[in-house]
């Protein structure tokens, strides 16, 4: 390489060599066969919500209690100038809320006219499963309170119930918050 190359010509040469040595585009078929969601825990049960059904994950915000509402309605919080009702999913499902406050999180749900925070015991991060491992006809006992909102199950070490916040938002018992 001659010493008389300008800085610009040197950069062009480096660019051309990098392009020649670069690997081809990353194959996407593996990603097409992967199901991803947000993992969370309510009591001892592990759930995973589809990525498109959770708008945001928050630490438990400060909230104001509301009179005349069901016990599982925790209150209302101010989220960047917008009122966010906080619903305790453990209370809604009749499960005792974890005493470990540091692990609690709020999953923000935006669906049609519903903007609500779903308080859970713990968020377990993003979970990835092989699409072929999805059981869309899981045997969920009808007596389990979360059964109407389960759309499948992954068995990866333990059961991960596919929970649909959108299905929950459509439920009349979830919308009926007044006592």
C-alpha cells in the first residue's frame, strides 16, 4: 500500500476490504420459528405474555388509593402526566401478593380504550421458546382463576402459561372495578 494515500482513500480501502471479508446476511429462518414474550410470576405460577401485548414494564410506582373499588384495584398512579390505574393481578386471581416489594413490577397494558398497569410479583425478563413447543390446547383446570386468559403453554423446565393481557382487558369481571 503506497504511503501517498490520503486519509479518505485509506478509509475507502479499509471499507472495501471489510466488505470483502464480511459474512453474508444473518439468516432469519431461526427467528421466524421463535416465540418471544415477557415472563412474569404470579404466586408460584410462571406466565409469559406475547410481546405485542405489553407496552411497558415499570417498577412499582407510587399510587393514590381510590375509594369504592374492589380490593384488587391498588389505586391510580401518574405516569408522565397520564393517570394509570394499577390492578393487582394476584388479588384479582385470589393469590397472595408476594411480600418482596423490590421484585414487584407493573406491566402496562394499552388495549383499545384501556390503559392500565398490571401489578405482578416479579418480571422474569424476555423469554424465548421454539414455536413448535407451543401447546395451544393445554390442559388447564377450569377451576384455576387464570384459565380464561391462557392461550397456550410452553414446557421448558417448568410450565410457562401463555397469558393474554388483551383477553383480560376484554373480560367484564376485570372491567367491573366498582364495589
